C-alpha cells in the first residue's frame, strides 16, 4: 500500500474557501430585500384570502365593523365570518368599502409582482409597457 503525504500548503486555506451556496454571496441589503419580498408575498396572499372572503361573507361582518377598533379586537364574543379573521375583515373593509372598491384587487397583483421583480424572478419594466412613439 502506498501512502501519499500531503503538505499543509496543498490544503485550501480558510481565506480562499468559498462560502456555501448563494446566500454567502449576497450582501446585507440583498438579504433584507429578499426578506421584505417574502413578507410582501405572504401579505398579498393574506389580502387575497381576506378580500375573497369579504366578497362572500361581507354582509355578516358589516354590522360588526361599525364598532370601535379597540372593542373589535379586544372583545372575544364578536365572531367574524371572514377567513382572514378580524384584521382581515378590517383590511378588506378599509380597502373595498372605504377605499378603492373592487379595484383593490389590483393591490394584490402589485404586491405579488413587486417581490418577483425585487428577487429578479420576473424581468419586468414599466417602460416596456408603454408603446414607443415613432417620430
């Protein structure tokens, strides 16, 4: 049996070792942007559930949403029919009834598109949407 002796100079030094995976190569701001993108994506799914449930069961929750917010969130006897819970019912009421109406569903699209653009999953530019004038 032949044994091969290795010098210590052949082993990779700790400084030349590459850090593992893609996360090791990201800067702090890219990581923060990725976390914000994930949070926005989850928030948009939560809004989708809350808005859809508000369209279905909104008539049952409207009378409860007239109570003050402090009582609405602190009183355990109030039962909301919204799938997003009390906070989802308040958000849906704020966006749909008191805000933009059915056009509020566009916020869900924007909150899903924005994280995809941040983490570069979608190559999207607002300038490409507009037609180019030929002069």
